[in-house]
C-alpha cells in the first residue's frame, strides 16, 4: 500500500510521466529497504529511539520488496 499512497500523493503535485513516477517510487522504496539491511538507523545513532526506529524501519524483508513491486504494478494498472 505504501507505494500506491506515495505514488498518488506525488502524482497530485507533479506533472510527469506516470510510468517514470511509479518506477521512481519503487526505486525509492527499494533503496530504503536495502538501507534497512545495512542498518542505517545506527548510522544516525538512533537505534535506541523506538519512535525513529519505527518511522525509519529497521528490518529488511524480501517480502517487502515483493509487496513494493505489486504496488508498482497496481500504479501502472490504474495510471489514468
């Protein structure tokens, strides 16, 4: 759902190619997921801050990547 929500939010403000926007949102989400694998919360010294850990995410999951891709496909399907 997060991909669809971010896509819809950005689409309401940006005049751009919908396919490129959907791909950009997918790549952004995948980047965040990879950063979670690299424990990027610790880079900022926030590993003990429960709120920031929840907001930034702390656990990598391949299933999240799959869900992001499904969200991307939904964005492409409902592009207009």
